[in-house]
C-alpha cells in the first residue's frame, strides 16, 4: 500500500481523542489536518464528481428545456406544477408503498440469511454463492425472468397454482398485484446485498463476548439479541439507509417488467421523472421532480439518523 | 433446545441447516440456470414466449460467434482493467476515509459525511448530461478513463467502511495509542487486519458495480475499442432487433467471473464465533 | 456557523463550475468559404446494432477512399436509438455533436428548433438527387415545419397485417386477404381465440407508448378522421371517426376478449412467433426474427374501411448538423446524399432487411433476392403507397401521443369509455401542443 503521501498524518499525534490543556487551537487544527488526510481524497473524488451535475440539475429544474433548443428560465413554475400534478402524487404514493414493503423485508431477510450462512458446514461456500447469483444478474435479466414466472397466461407461477387447484392471479397485469410482484423480485434479486454485509459484520462480533454470555448461561436466542444484535447496529443503520435510498429510486425493474403499468400502477417517482425528461422531452420538469425526490430522501435519512442517535445507537 | 445459531456443530453430524439452505440455494440459482440454458439454446427457441424450459438441442453457436466475430475478448480485457482499478482504489481510499469519518474527531466531519450521502439521493438518470459535460472538459469522453474515474471512490464505499469501523471495539485501538503508536500505525497495523471481512465486502460490491456498470459508459463511450463487456453486450440489443444468442452467451461470459470471484472472496467470512468456540 | 460556511463554499463551487463549463463553448472557427479539397473530418452517429453498423462503417470507408481528404468517424453513438437522444442533448450543450446522426422522425421538429441543423432544401431540389423517389411521408418528416430540410430519410417502413398460418390452420379459418374489412378481422380473431391454449386472435399494445398510438391512426384516417385540426394547433382525434376506431378496438378487447394486451410491448412478437397470436399489425423489422424462429407467416395489407386500406408510416432520418464550417457542411451533405442514393441503399437498407428507401429500388435484383429470403417484404414495400398521411411533426406531438396512449390503454383494459376518454385526452393534448409552441 502506498504510504508516502500519508506520512504527514503518521507524524501527527492523535490529537483528536485526547483533551489537552494548552494550545487547543493548534490541536484542533492538527486534528482537522489528520482527519482530512484520511478522509479527504475519497471525499474529494465523490463530491467533485457530483456537485457540478447536481447544481446543473438544480438550475435545470428552474428552466423549461426540451434537450435541443436553448433553455428558458421559468423560476419556480416546474415546482408549482408538480404540487398540482395528480400523476406525480400517484408516483409518490407508489414509491412509498414499495419502500414500505421492500426495506423491512430486505433488512430482515439479509439478517436471517447471514446468520444462517455464518457457520462452518459442508457446501457453505456454495450456499453463499447461490444467494449471490441473482444479485449478479442485471435488472434486464431479472425482468425477463419475472415475466416468465409471473405472466398471467403463460407464467410458471400460475401454472403451479392451477395444478394445486388454486385460482390463477393477474400478477404483473393486475394493478393491485404488480407492485407486490416487483417487491418480491427485488427482494430476491437484492437479498445478497444485505446478506453479504451482515455476514461480514458478524465476523466483527468478538468471540469473547459470546463466550462470556454462554458462560453466564444465556441460550442462543438470548445470546443473539443481547450480544450480537447490539454489535450489528451501525451496520443495520447502514443497510436501512442504503436500501431506503435505493428503494425510493426504484426504476430499472419497473422498466424491465411493467413500464409503469398496468394502468400506471407501478409508476414510481424516478420512472415518472424519466418519463417526463426523456419521453416528454421536458427536462426542467423532470429535474424538479428529481429535487423533490432529493428532499424526500434527505428528510427520510435525517429521520433515520436522528432516531438512531436518540436511541443512543452510536451508529451515526 | 432451540436451533443453536452460534453452535460449533460437531463435524461428524450433518447440520440441520442443510434442510433450510439447500432449497433456498436452489431458488436463488434459478436465474443462472435459466441464463445458462438459454445460452445453449438454438436461436429459434430463444425467440419464443414462453420459451421451452429445457432446450430441445444444445447449440453453442452463440459462444462461437461471440468469440470469433465480435470483440468480446477485447471488451473483457477492458472490463477487467476498469474493475481492477476500481477495487484497488476503493480499498485504499474508502477504508482511509471510512476510518477518518468513524474514529477521528475533526471539523467538518458530520457535514462531510452528510454531503457524501446527499450525492446519492439525486437520481442518476438526470445527472448523465451534466456529468458528460464535466467529463468532456476533463477530456475523458470516449476513453476507458471515462469508465474508470467514477469508480475511484464512492459514497457507498466510504459509508460502508465507516459503519464497519464504528462497530469494531475501540479498546484495541486505544491500547495501541497508549503504547505510543500514531493514528496511521493504529490504522494500518491494528484496524486493517481486523477489517478483512469488510474489505472483502467492499471488494465484492465494487467489482460487481464497476463490472456491470452500463448506463454511464453507454453515454460516455462511443469508440468500440474502449467498450466494456456490458457495453458490447448492450450493442447486441437494438430497439427493434436483438441478437439473442450472442446476448445470452455474452451474459454467461460476463457473469461467470463474478460468481467465481465471490466463491473465493466469501472465504473471508470465517465464522469467528465457531473459532473461538473451538478454542474455548 | 460551521454549516453555513460549508454551504457557501459549495454554492461558490457550483457557480464557478457552471460558469466554467458552459462558458467556454464554441472556440474553434470553421472554414467560412468552401474548399472542396481541404482536409475534413466528420463524425457520424448511426444508432444501429452490430450488423447494420458494420455495413455503414464499410460504406463510409469506401467513401473515404474515393475522397481521400475526407475522414469519417462512424460509431453507433449509443446502444439504441432511444439513447441517442441523451447523447445529442449532451452534445448540443457541450458543443460536441456529430455532423450526421440518425434520428427518430418524432424528434424532427425539436431538432430543427434547436437551431443546430443544416438546411439542405435548395440542394435536394437539384434533379440528380431525385428527392421525389423518397416516399412522401419521409420527405415531409425531413422538412418538419415546412421551412427547412434538416436531413435525408434513413429508414422507411409502414404497418401491414401479419398473420400466423399455424394458428389459422389450427382453427380452420381462411387467411386474411387484401380485401378484408376490419369486421372480417374481428370475426376471424374471435374464431382464433382459444382460452384453453391461451391463443389470441389479435395483439395490441397497452403500454401507452407511441407503439400503442400509431397503430390506431390508420383506422382513424380510414374513418375520415384527423389527428390535428387543419391549423395544426389543436387535437382532432376525439372526432366521431376517432371514437369509432377506439370503440372497435374496445369491442374486440373487452367484449370478445380476442386481443392479447401487451403491457410492455416486449411479448406480443414473441407470442406470435410461438403460435399463440393469430394476427398483429407490424412492419418489416419483425421478418428477420420470424424467419429465424421458422414461424409460418403471411403478410397482407391492413384491413380497410370502404376499400380504403391506408396505413401509417414511421420514417427516420439522417439529420445533418451545422458546425459553421463550409467544408464540413459540404461533405456531410455529400456523404448523406451518396449513402441514400439507390446504389448504396441497396447495400444497406435492403441488405439488412429494411424496406428500400427509394421507389426506384423495388425492381432491383438486390431487393428481389431479399424478397425471396423474407417473403412479404414486397407487399410491405408496395404498401408504402397506402401511407397517404404522415404522423404530425409538430413539437407537441410527443405530449399528444402520451395523452391518447394513456386513453387507449385505459379503454382497452375496460377502465374507461371511448368517447369521454378521447375527449379527456384531447384536452391534455391541447395543453401539450400549446406548451410546445
């Protein structure tokens, strides 16, 4: 690993955590330097590559632009249009429904699978890899498979239902069921994400703690909730935030399975803004929707963070 | 007694977990089976819906055409290059930043982490055009650089590593500091070795993300010498006509390395509980 | 306070970035007078997949050989034609757009309004261009507002009726003919439909996209209706003719249940190939896959109304762009003209299985060979004469299309009645037309 560029940090004593009586200013400055030497390069790349595009998208949200002609400044008009747009309200509702279904399921499924896969038994590598397979498949492949499975006339699922003597369902072509099918397919496709992260996090739980609990006579269930679960909190906050942001931005699977249908029942916010920008050629309106989405996501995230801090989870 | 989640199951007795894990694994292997069967299906069967689950005959012509008539090997090479730079850079920069944000108290820390998180809250669909402008000013358009630079670091990587470091016990580091080690030494000698599972996780997701990245390279790269594998595959798919047998064979070629990589990387997830159990 | 400082820094950075990136735009100065022998490099985005892209690259290489001072960089530009839109937008903002680009006909008026296109009206009027050999619809699309000609036609096609012989034979129904009326189609579809085998007589898209919309236009026109008012400012599809056309489809889909309704436009062609659908309205682009899948199919004209079998066509363009450089302008035009001439078109459009661009190619040996490979291609080419009207090329058409697309899919899924749905769509379309002006 390249260490040369980091040597200034190496020479700086760890001022951050230790209170000092004299030269507090100097110490603070030094702490900032150390901190930013660690955090700076990565942060710079991430922010550098997104601030300009984000700013541009914001300017765009105040304009009327079809992608070809010179843009025209319209102020807050796009935003006021959004407020009265029933289609947008529907999109927000569909997004909330999906997020509420998907996020808890994916966190719990990940936790469960990780615990199940965190043991030394035969074939464990194969089991783990199997869970990982759908995650590797592209949204397009998952979409194609979803239509094979859930087509009302030709799909495998209805076929099985009929063999069992149960009524066939409309699935992807029923406005009331389509979003559920999409949530199931995303859960299946992304279970590996939360599973792998939890699996790695489980490795950080010190064996001594578990041993100690054992010695105290705790059963495995108690050991899990009292010893292991608290250790997993920072990672739980992470996967919750991450899956929420991802769920709020659902697009790919909708595009590959239903294109927002049937009868717009699976139109999410991002599908809505994509449709406005690239099909209606109304980039300003699409950008305004993107910024409303940004605000919603930001508020949700702050909510999660404040909650976890209040609960003193020390996760953020 | 309930199912023992932390047990050190004696090796002689096959674990009851197989009963649960085997069917689940089968369910998750479904898409790969389907993809694989599709890749060896004759072209006429690929064009039908619903397709036969088992192809009537095995046909490798998709693979043959892929390797003889398209630049798939070149594209594969490009993708490997992109993914390798992404992983190396991610492991280095994101673990540093994650540690900084998790353990060091400094000015701008909270704002910094919040801004990094904020960058992913705007849907990428709308950021493509300005990002294209930015990259064309950086003279990166139409080169492999356009695919590499966005993957040098990521909000995901920084945030993931930060949360992992937060969950490590502080005591180890504190004893290191008391022994006179500085922050860098604590990080490189004490923290990093403990973070192997986290680093493996980061490597897996970085590989996956950079390997499968499609939407951005689609906009940024025209030149087919700088195509990544996904980009090449996307070119088999037209608005009105799709070269299915090439696409299916290409999908298998694109997916297999990822699955193999995972099979190797997941060995990092060694159950410490079991280990400590054996020790005790 | 800490937060405020950070925020102002960010604002400053954004402003700087915006100013810096957008200001230094057009720097290079192009040639102001024409010098045919000067070195010129052109960029061309084709929006094509592997095969046809390779053919175009070969043709460009040939052109460069004949004109050594010209170099043409040919690339697909984007993986699909849809994605070209983003590329062109980004290119316009960043001043890095090509000289020649493939473009959907529906983008034509937006492209013209961008002010970046060339106007080749005078040049295509020269007799040796034989501009009139292009179908009328394609010519009108290349001149979207009637003022400027922004490029050459690239691909022309139209809607015909394709039928699956296996499905017809199984149900013992005689094949469609070019004398059919829509009622004949409805009666046949009813007989072909068989819930036990999930077989449908006809297929229709309910995605609400343009694919849903343009397949209804022929019936609207045959009933004497129009899409727009004569002044092109308001929607006129909610006329009696429109209601009649949509009611017909609704009766088939809802009453007879003889129509497979495709939510995503991705399945009905596959189902047709798999002998689950008896008939569909489609064009030459499906023939290649039908041949590969060895489906037994036939092609005929769309059914008619009182003997009127008119259809809708979908021309795409080679748009030519202005770089304020006389030499580039000259050679971009020359290349596009050469590429779309009968001799070259046989080697591209005809060779990849599209319809020939020019009426003069229909008798050519190359086309006859293709007809042998893809039976029905000749009927599709001849059907070009039935494309008497073009889809509107006004800027607001996209919005209009979305409004009526939503209406059609609601009605066919039994959620709305034809007349009120069309009236509601017309109101929406008028707003879109107004906003686009």
